[in-house]
C-alpha cells in the first residue's frame, strides 16, 4: 500500500470521476427512457434541465481526465526510486500487471470523453436535440470504462510491492523482441520514418482538404485514428531517440521529464487533441442529413478538421525538430 | 402577419400530484404588431402565466406557439432564451433591479451573454438612459433611486437589447397615479417607435389609457 | 465574441462577490485554512525528504558493519585490508561514531570522529542544536562522563551551522583519542567501515564479494537507504494527509452546503438574470468563474501562509507530530524547497474536490425558472 500524497490525489480523482459519470449515467438512462420533446410536461422540462447538468459534469470530467492522465504518468515516474530496476515511469508501470492496462484505459477514456463532448456540442446547436439518444448511449458506454479504469488504477497502486525487481525502459523497450513494446521499439527506424511522415502528412492534407471542400470526412477520421497509433509507435521507435540522443533509449515517458524540456507535454497534447477532433469529424459524418443539423454541421466539422490538422502539424513540427537539428544521427545503429 | 400566435395553450402545474391545477385552459390568441395590448383580470386569472408563455419564459404543457409564423413551442431552452433576449424586453411588477450595483450596470446586464464589447454596450446603455432622462443617475446605486427613477431604470433595462416587443407585468402595481400615468406615457412613446407592447394589469389607469389599443379580459385561465 | 462574453460575465461575477463580502470572506477563510494545513504538511515532508537526500548524497556508497548475535558490533580494522584487496573497492576507511546521552540536556548527541587533524585532542566542534541546549559558546568547556565514570572537560573550538541542520544540529565532532577514552574503546576497532566503488554498476558484485569474504558482516548500500527514506517519508506525509482528509471531507460538505443554500436574495437575483435573458449555461458559467475566483484566491493565500509557516516559522503547529525529536530541535529551520509537482498535487487535493462539490449546487441554482420572478 502506498501512501504517497500524489497517489492519494489520484484515488481522489478517479473516485470523483467515477461518481460524476455514475450520476450522469443515471440521468442519462432517464433521458433515454422518458424523453419526449413534443411534450411540455414538467417531467420533460426537468429532463431538459438535466441535460445542462450532464454537459457540465462531462466537461469537468474531461478536464479532470486530462489532468489525471498526466498526473498519473508523472506520479508513476516519481515513484520509480522505490523499485529496484525501475529508472522511470516505464519501469514502475511494469511492477505489476495493472500498470499498462490502467494507463491505456485512461487514454482511451480521455478520447471517448472528448468525442462525447463533440457530440454534445453539436447536439446543443440543433434546435430539436437531434443527437440526444446517441449521445446518452455513448455516455452509458463510457461509464463502465471509467469504472474499470478506477479499479485498475487502484489495483495497480495497491499491488505495488517495493521489493519487486522490475525491468525498465532499457529492457522493456529494448530492440530484442520479446514483448509488444520491444517489438515496436525494434521496428526498423528508416521504414518507420517513412510510414510516420506519410501517414501524418496525408492526415494533415486530408484535414485541410476537408476544410476546403468538405469531402473525405470518413477517410480523414480513419487517418486521424491511424495517425494516433502510428505516432505512438514512432515515438517509441525513433522520435524519442532523437530527444534523448541515445540509440537505445526508446522510452515514451521520459519525454515528460524536465531533462528533455517537458517536450512530451506539447507532443502528447497536440497528438491527443488532433486525434479527438479528427475522429470527431468522422463521428459527426452520419448526421449531416439531419434537418436541424444540415446548416450548422458542416461548419462544426470544418472547424474540427482544421483544428485537427493544425494540432497534427504542431505535433509533426515538435517531433521533427530534433530529427533535423540535433547532432545525433540514428541511422547506422 | 401576426406577431405572436397562441394555439390552444394549456399550462398545468404540479401535474399528477394532489395539488395539480390548471392555470391556462386552452387559450388561443393572436397579438398584433405595433399595438398596445392589455391583459385584464383579477389576480389568479392566469394573466401572468399567459404573459410568461407569450414572452417565451415558460413552456406550455400543451398547445403551440408561433413567433413571426415560426413554431417555437418545443425549442430547447438555449434557443428560446436567445429568441427571448433578442425579441422581448421585460418590466416586472417590483421592477426587480439588482441591488448593490449601479443603474448603468443594471441596464447593461441583459446584454452580457450576447458577447458584445463592453465599450459599445456602455455607449448604447447611456443613450437609452439619456432618452429616459436618467443619465445623471447612471453611476448611482439602484437602492438610492426614487420610485419613478427605478421604474425608468427598469424600462431602460428592458430596451437594451433593442427588442421589438415590450412585456410588462403589473407595472403600475406599486406606483401612485402620477407615476402610473407617466409609465403609460412612456409606453405611448415606445408604441410610436413601432414597438409591440403587452401589459398585464388590473389597474384601470392602464385599461382606460388611450395608448392601449386592445384589452383582453381573463378569468380562471380563460379569455372572456 | 466569446472572449467579450467571458469578460462581461467575469465582470458581473466579481461585482457580485464584492457585494456579498461577508459571506464570501467566511468561505474563503475556511477554504484558505484547509489549503494552509495541506500545504504545510506537504512542504514539511518534502523539505525533510529533500534534506535527507542531501545528507545521503554525501553518505558513503557502501557501509560494512560487523554483526554478532544479530546485533551491530565493533569491527576490527584488519577487515579494511581484506576489503581493499577486492578490485573496484577504493577509499576504504574505518569510522568512529556513537551516541552519547547527556544528562544535563536530557538528550542524545551524536559523536563523530572526523578526518584526521580536523579536531585536535581536548577540543570539540558542536552543532547549533547542541550549543543551544547546553548554552555553549566558543572556548566554553563541556563536560563528559566516560564509560569508566571519570568526568572530563573538552573545549568547544567551533560551532558549525552548515547548509542542513537536520543532521548537524545534534552533532559533536571529537578527536579519535578522546572518543576512544570516552567510550572505552580499544585501538584496532572501528564502529563501521565505509567504502566507495569506482563503477556504480559493480556495486552489487562488490557487495557480494565482501559478504563472501567476511561472512560476519552486514553491508548497507546507499541506494537502499534512499529507498527506505523515501518510503518512510511518503508514508508519514501520506498518513498526515489521511488524517487531514477528515478536514477535507468536512470542508467539502461545508462548501456543498454553502453552494446549495442560496439566500433568498441570491435566488431572486438569479431569477432576474434568467428572466432578462441569461441562459442556464450563462449562469453556470458565472458560477464557474465565481468558484475559480474563490479557489484561486484562497489557494494562493493559503500556500503563501503555509510557506511562511514551514520555512520561516519552523512549523510550530505540527512539528511534534511530524518530527519526533522535540527537545533538540526547537529552532529547526528547513531549507525552502517547493516544486511545481507539489503545488499541483496540492491543487488536486483541495481545488478539485471543491469544484466537484459545487457542480451540482451551481447547476441547481442556474436552473431556477425565469418566470419565478413573475410568480412572486
């Protein structure tokens, strides 16, 4: 059992988030079952008021989730001296089987909450609550995931045994392929670079194309999702190496450290923001024919596509900067 | 063209509970533009409820509302509020000014959510205050105003978003005869500016005023 | 557009807060107090942890102790030669140190023999804490009772006040001769042996070799000590926070109650705002800014006061609870040390629960019906 203040604050966060989503889901169910826009009954009026509460709760939840995501990695990083063999967050997460699933689920939930907010934003701009049912179905999907995350995170911290000898980024992301992580790390860097730049540039291009012509929304959304995955893999495979200027250090967490100028924060925020807005365009695609959204949806989608393209571009610039300007040369290793 | 049209409006409070009561029983009504319409009736006759439905403040339990021939009955609150903000100006029975802040701030308050720049907004508020000869009082707190000044501040606040319809609920309820006359005079001026005006009142000064074009009488939630 | 709207609403929020000065000041003071407590605990534990790590940085990489019957015993100096034979081990030295109970002060002092020639026979150098409790100035004499009952005096040559008071406060530096005389320790033994290692990667190999050659010894690595310290301090700080969480809970309930118990005046005002064209989300926005202003101001004042409390006033409020050496450290001063991470954690502990507790009450307030002003 760890009594570290930051760990306690993470418990607090996840409990708060879980309660918030539970509360929101409870009224979500009511809305799904009893919603009747044609009626002016008091029940309907009170349900409409509840939509404000749920929007507010989810907006807070989204920002709490972002804070908790970074706070989690930072805390895990902070705890590494407690574990023999752990040199950074990667090692601490590896102490037991809950670490990585908890982190990945946190990421997934953040993306899902972001998409929910995009749906909500759009729904609020239609004069007849066009997406109300879809929105609350998604909420009902999000709730259990957030609960699982809370449980995983708690199991992770409760199960942290300081005497466990763990392996760290050195071995975890080593090029000797024995796990998924090391398989990514051992991806040959040159082809990986090609794939990375190809995917990212086409995503940015498609985003701008959609912004201009409103065409290819689905393709753009799929590419933004793909960009997220490819970028993650590339961060491990070669981008991080340029930041660390070490040919064997494949860690995606150390980027968040002061030693590397906190480069990880702009990188990850741009990446996640780009993915959410980009995928959001695709999520909204099927609703373009709804009467009450016909006029406003294109402008919302265009704006989302533009934001996504800009964020991916920022990500590209920050990620490419050391590739171009550091004296370190990867090829040949 | 009708300004506002109500079709078979019903408003029920506490539905399904023992204290259920129906405030409006199937009222249909058209409000004509650029006229002064007075709703007359004893307290509890449903005037105020009808006025709040006409002013998009409350939604009816059933029935339909058309504003400029557009159906607005079941619009979500955020749309309805925007329409209300742009179309209606309200004057309440006790004026309902916010204490502790200045006359100017009170007048500007309805425009805050519109996201207008502070400078432009302030300028417009000062113009309206000037029109109602209140510019000297702009920076005094509302607690220190006389009855007449408070009444004119309330009117100024109702005018800030350039509404086409003015709605007043028992505006003369707390005023003496002289101030009541003055109020009706101001309404007359607004009518000349082609505003549509709706007043709920049981005050004879209002109904008998020559400014009023039409008197609608209500009793027990019905128009008679 | 958007920014002007925020500006206008913030404007009104601030003026509303000022209008209800008394109510809001009460809330802010309670809020501030909670933050003050949390921040004090955090600053204190972090600063102590930091001090400990400063000390440990200078600590030897490896300490070898002789064990007898499961207890620490004096180690023969002959072991030094045996350790020196191991490749990679260097600057192997014996250390002499111990605790001396001083009946006058009623406290334990740490006695230590520094490197050769630093303290001459008959003289001592003492830490600030020692000089304070024994009212010692330089050139004063301090009396010691040796293990055979003989009382003898040593002259204070120096009072030192280095960077960190945590270790040096109770420290007395003494010459080897006087040390052996005081504790009746024969020549040829030391308290323990310290050494450093050229290549840190070989640390465990060398430790293993020593253990093989000298099976009656125990080897302590600096890394292990660091870990233990980390655990102990985290645990202590965490426990304090758990204790304080009662306060936090009380505060959350208090703020929930505050936020939901709107006065008739406030209800009327929100009703007016709704009636004259504010929308539910505008009022929620106003409440958000209200919470932000209250949180931010309480947070900064609370953190500032905690900083003063811990680093300038030496945490008079809970020193006994956290430290445990009440007699010797009356004027213990910590090196100011705070980092962003601490502030962030603090923020999560206080502002986030407050925000969470006020979401639902704010929403309730914001959904007052606009026609409520007409019905009253």
